[in-house]
């Protein structure tokens, strides 16, 4: 259980991409990490894009990101909602400033763009937000998984196995 001492934030909001939340979350739990689902409100059931629900453990304003070792941002349509919360952007900035692992897949890049942390970074995402990523100052590449320092990015659900592994490996190194 190489991640037994790790605590991770997994952001959740309505219309998250089901697999992009659950696959990495379960993968990290299998390795012993404690993963907390964090949404706008605690104890709320958020429906996934394809109907798989997730119940938040905590609200954005109830947690201290310094208590956590990393953050996962799933894709789907939820990143467009998540990036509107100052607390979410503050969490992402905290992780960035402290060089803690940040995982983003598919449309999750929108959250990192709004947090203002992509300047000079090499990342990937769904091709649908390629221009957004580049306009935020990132170098965008069409690869399954890209790790640039503490940021791990992936394109879409077929890339989940190498994405979840890369994020878990990075956490284990911290």
C-alpha cells in the first residue's frame, strides 16, 4: 500500500465524466490513499454525465488544501461549473504553488486555465479545448498522458489506465 499516507481531493460537481472521476479514485484507494470527494456542499449527491452518482464528503469551504497531498479534477461538463468557484481555484493554486500533484483529464483543463497555472507548461486534454489550453500559455500535445512536473494531464477515458498510474506514481514519489 504505497499510498497509505496520502490524502487526495477529488473535485465533484454535476455532470462530471463518470469514468474520469471513479477510475482514478478507485485506483488510488486500491493503493491505500484516502480520497475525499469535495463539492459545493457536503453530503450532496451529484449525478455524473452518464448517471453514476457521487456523494460529496465535504464542501469546498470546509477543507484546508494544505491537509492534502494532491488533487484530481475530472472532466465532463463539471469543469465549466467548477472553475466558477473561487475556493476551487484557490485549491488548485495552492497545490500548484506547493508542487503537489494535480491530475486533470479531458475538459478539466478549464479549471487549471481559470486558476492561471498553465503558462509555460506542457499538457494534453481533449482536443476540443486545445486552443483554450494554448491561449492560456501552455504547449499542447496530442498524447495519452503528459506529466510536466507536478501536473499530470490526459485526453479522455481511453487514456485512464496510464493517467491513473502516472498520478499514483507521482504521489508515491512525494
